[in-house]
C-alpha cells in the first residue's frame, strides 16, 4: 500500500478530477453509448463497444478516487527543520564528473509526474534522500550501463 499523504494542490487536483469525471465525462459517455445503442445491433457497433469500455474505465477511476480521497492526509506546511529533505521538498542536486544537474520533488504517490521531476515519497530514490542535508552525497542509479552516480545535494526548498 502506498503512503497516504499528499500536498494541498495535489489533493485539489484529485478532487477536480473526480468532479470532472462524474459531472462531465461520465455524462458525455453515457449519452454517446445511449445514442450508439439506439442504432441497432450492439454486437458489431464499435461506438457502443468502445463507449461501454470507456464508461467502465471512468467508473473504475471514480470508485478509486472516492475510496482514496478520504484516506489521504494533506500536508500543507513545511517541516520544522527545513535543512533536511522531507516530504514535499524540492531537492537540487548535481553530479560533478558528469556535469549533470537535477531537481526532484518528493510527493505522494498520487502526484507523481516524471516530466517535472516529481517522484513518489515511497520510491527507492526518495528513501535515499530523506533526512539528507545540503552537501551530502547520495549514490543513485544512473539508469544506464554506468551503474550508480554520486549526486551532491546542493539546495533544499519547500513551498
């Protein structure tokens, strides 16, 4: 089971997704399925079959969100000690020999976004970063045949 914590913006985004799925998308798909069903033979009606499949996907996501949202704990303040890496931290790191720079943010599992560098607090990389300070060096997988690289934590920000 994943850690049930989330940032305030992440929580609001999940609430907005649930609202959009329930009030907009589901209604549109139900209408489309109803219109496709009225056309006759449902066994060979691609619009009907796809619509029913999409409706199941929407209902599955709605059920997940309805169960997940009440269990999430919103963390909307920085920790008392902002000199260390904790949940919701932006961690700027650099790898000297490779001349690489990277910024990661530790977020809840429901907020992961690799394109922004947002990683789950439950991930192995995040677990290596928790409790570290600027100046600490962390060995992280390179993601290719280079094995592990030594990353120095340059800065930690919250907010």
